[in-house]
């Protein structure tokens, strides 16, 4: 198995749109990752938080390929943590993915006694900001 990662994807509306669900389904069918489990967390306008599976949303029934492998690995504690990130009237998808593209590397490491011990997700905006800062330093001759 390749390295796994738990992501919290947030959206600015109170429900997952069909377009957002379709984009998530494309991740699953691209082959680079495997969706192991997922959960939708909603922070309602009144501040109450609820969670459920994709199958619980009637308007998403026709979207093929969303959800996970049927393994209930994301639980209420994860939903509670994700809900704390949300403003009222917004929604998140918690998704546990396996990086299938890295499976061969993980296996090779394991065979020689190594393992992937940790990883850190760096948001793209942070990288873009660091690149701009480095470019600015280079332009100023530092």
C-alpha cells in the first residue's frame, strides 16, 4: 500500500454541489489515488454541525464514483474536528486517500527496512508565496 493521507476539502456553500462531487469522483478514477473513505460535514447557518456519507444526499445519487471503498475509517471525532474549521453555511468533505502512485516506492523502501514515517501537506498558496518571496530576493540581488 502507498502512503495514505486524510484531507479536509472545504466549500463555500452549505451543501456539496453535483459539480464538486463530480470533480471528486474524477480524482478516484484518475488512478493516481485511491479513495479509501470519505465523509461530508456540514456547518449549518444556525451553527449546528452534521455529517453523512455521500449516499445520504439525494441530489448526488447519480454521481458515479464518489464515496469510498466501504471501509468506515473516518468517524465522528474526525467530523467534529472538521466542523471546527467551518464557518456557518459551509460544507467540507473529509477524504482518506492512498497515494497509489507512490506504492512502488513504499514497497521498495519496505524491502530494505525503510518506511515512509511522516509527510506534511503544504497548501499550494504557501508554495506560491514562498516562490514569490524567493523571486523577489533574487531580483533584489540578495
